[in-house]
């Protein structure tokens, strides 16, 4: 075993060789910042991982999809008929409605010119039904045409019901009453005067809900106009008829020989 002699160094280990500067006693050269006491700035913090951004085409398609969702649905044939025919009827009936409203205002009706009653619309949404307080010439029905133009009512449909009405909460009528708009007239209204046992209002409204269509709407509208017009003409004809009586209208001392 080798022993170290006094005053002699052992050779360095073979696992690590000293550099020339270490053998000559050099020290690591300091930078200018280290000599002036500067501290090393921390590096930028790492951002969390984020998914890649979609392309411009994908963003444009997503924006178009959102706009289509916000756009109103395309009008159906029934809505187109309600809008066109309802607007035309409202323009034609506007002078008569204005005259009737002015007459009611002058008479100072205790309930006011308009009758306001809550009704249930499509999808169960409530709305206030406004109509004139008169039954002459069906002006009370014609005064509801603004509801048709706004989309709360339809020209043809089941009768508008009040909230909580038993006919609207029945198990069989609950679904189709939520889908259909109430109407100014309907199959039950035009057949109301019938005495047939199967012409009940609930059955007729259900029949209309099952067979609704543009052709049926036009037929109901024609019957709704023809019925009152026919009754009006018959009433005028009866007033113009000559009534014969059995009373003797001959003058006194009347003789056939004369």
C-alpha cells in the first residue's frame, strides 16, 4: 500500500481531469452584471396547454349557424293565409271599426270601448284578447283581426279558451290545443246551430285538429261568410214582403155594381 509522503501530492483521479485553469488556479470569470450585483431575471411562465384555434372557415360556419338559429322560422301556408287575408280584411273593416269605436266612446259605456279578456294561445302562452263591445255586423269578431296579424290568433282554429278551462286541460285535447292557434272562427263555430249529436264543439275541434289544411280553412271561411250573409238577406226579404190580412178595407156603402 502506497503511503503519502510528506510534501507530495497524489495524482488526480482518472475519473475527472482538471482543466488547465484549475491546475493554474484560475477562477471563473464573472460577468458585468454579477460584478454590479444584478440578479438574474426569471424566465417567462409557461402557458397552460390550449387546443388549436379553429380555422376562419370553421368560425364563419359557426357564425352562420348561430344566425340561422336566431332567424324566425319560415312562414307556413296557414300563416301566409292569415297574414295576407287578415291584413286585407283589417283594411276593409277599418272604417266600420273606427265608427263603432267612436260611437261607443260617445255613449260612454261603463266597461269602456274594448272588452279585455285573458286567453290561452299556442304553447300555453297567455295573452289578452281585445274586442269591441258590440255584436252588430259581427264587428266584435272583426275587431280581433290585429291579433291575427300579430300571430296570436288564426283566421280558422279552435275557440280561444280562458286560462284554466277544463276543455284545454283534458288529456285528449292537451296536445293538439298546444300546437294549434285559436281562431276567429272554426268548424265548431259554423256548426253551432246544428242539432246533430255528433256536432259537439269538442268533437268538431278535435276533427279539425286531425284534418287541418288550407282547403279545410278556405271551406270554413266560406261557410262563415255565407251563413251570416244568407241570414241577413232573408231578414231583409221578409221585411219587404207584403202582408195580407183578412180585414175588410172597403169603404162604407161600397157596391160591386158601381
